[in-house]
C-alpha cells in the first residue's frame, strides 16, 4: 500500500463533506425554486429529468478520460468550477429553457464529483475491506449534508410559503461551495496504478462476462438492473417531497430539517454498515434497504402534517446509509483497480438514467392525479426492484466461510 500523507486524507474528507453537503441546499430547495419561478410540476419533472439525462451522457466520457489519464484532480477542479458557475446563474435564469441549460451544466459537474469519490477511496482500500474504508470517508459527506442543510434552512424566512425572493439566498451563497470544492480537490490523494501492474484482480469471485480485464461481471449487471429500479422509485418521488411539504404548509426551515433528519439517521447506519458487510457480505444489508424503501413511500400517503413527513423521512437514513455506501462498494468489489473510474461512471449513469426518467413521470402523476398516486406507483416500482435484487443479484463479498476459509 502507498503511504498517504495525513493532510491529503483530511483533504479527501473535506472534499466529500462539501460534495455531499452541497445537496443540503440543492435537494430541499431546487424544486421549490422552479415552482416559485412559475414552472408547473410537469415542467419541473422535465427539467430535472432532461438535465440529468444530459449529465449522464457526459459521465462515461469523464470516467474513461480519468482512467486513461489515471488522474482525477484536474477533472474535479473542472467539475467544481462548472457546477459553481451554473448554480450561481440560477438567480438570473428565466423560463423552461434557461433553467434546463443551467440544470444540465450543474448536473454534469456534480455527477462527476459524486462519482470520483468512490474511485479515490477505492484506491485507498485494501482487498476485502472496501466497505469499512468507504464508509469511514463517506460519512463525512453525510455530516456535511446535515451542517449545510440546516444552515441553508436558517438563511430563509420562518414563515410558510417559498417565494422567489424568499429562496434567493440559497442560490447566492450555496454555489460558492463548488468553488471551494475545486480548490480542495487540488490536495486530495490521487493514487496512480503501478506501471508494472496495469490491472489488479477484483476482490469479488463473481465470474466475469467477456474479457477478465475489461468486461463487467454478470452479477454486476444484475445489480445495475435492481439499482436502476430502486433509484427510479426513490428519487423520482423524493424530487417532489419539498413541494409535498409546501402543500402541507411547511416553512422552508421545516423542509430543510426534514432532509437533515434522514441524514442524521444515515450517519449512524453508515458508520456501522461498511464494517459489518466486510465480515458478513453485502447482500443481506442491501435486501433490508431495498425492501424498506417501498414501505416508506407508501407511508407518505398517510402523512397529513409536515411533522409526519419529517418522521417518515428519517427512514431515509437506513435507505441511503446502506445503499449510498454499498452501491459504490459493490462495484469496487467486482472490478479491477484500473476499471474503477469507468465502472463507477457506469453506476452513476445507471442512477442518472433512472433519475432522468422518473421525475418527469412523477411530475405528470402528481400534476394529473395526486401526490398519493405518485407515491403508490413509485412504491410498486420499488417492490419490483427489491424482488429482482433477492432473485438475481449475487453476493459480491463472500464471507470467510463461503470462501472456504475458516
């Protein structure tokens, strides 16, 4: 293992703190800002979906380029500057096409920044210990989300309703985080592959499909299908939780605290799940998260107050605390060191395609029928994803007993 200076490890923690922390202002307040700018739910869904689709198309190029260069820092700087500029221009955006352009540009930057964290940590992890290693670093992202999300809520008025003027501070100060990410990215550890060993063996014993060096395993492809259904259901519905809270009379601070409540639970789960799955396998924990998510979506249909939504949202901690950690780790289990940039980009693309389609469908369901109809339909999709996971997705990190080691 290459010795990494402590300062670079701290820079990686800070970077993950800021990258995930940026969602603390984007996730609660982007859709209300669209609505305050005169867009309806269908238009909001299309902007969210098309913006993500454009970002997804670019991600494989970033992944392959980072693998070819065997360097991530320059692309992280570029991604941070791009996202910061795009979201800073939100206050001057007008109409559907203006918001779509900026959403796509911001999405390109932030999607790569999310992807690259898994690659950087994967290079630091020893074989068989990827869960604990990734969770140890990734938990700082959740801490960042809590801190930035709560701070964003208290920048806004305490009264119900979210007008354009009320939400203006979010897109004045929030985008500055991305410029800070660009600066910190210059200091993160960016381990190079040994030139004499271009490919390292993957941890997972799953049989590869095609080339042992280039192909993705059959098990990984099955995982991508299940993950697609999971992301489709959860984040299609989640895109409208801020508007659902507004519908129930929530203040901006309550919206911010709703998301922060789930992330507080997420931190508690994330600190334990990586180490546990290193010893006991990834699949049992994944099954828990995949089966809980459809139940959670159904519970939203019974919510009649912002406080009830906040209580249900705390279950997100179990969902993301597990899947947010293990999706990245599962991919790292199944590929070689030299493939991780491309494979993590494929994971992000899978998520991105799901999230690019589902908000448009959810927006149409909410606009045409009701929020309850949207939650029910997405719960059914989530149940399908859980069923597929149980039936088809293999274990990526067998226990010592399964390996035949006592």
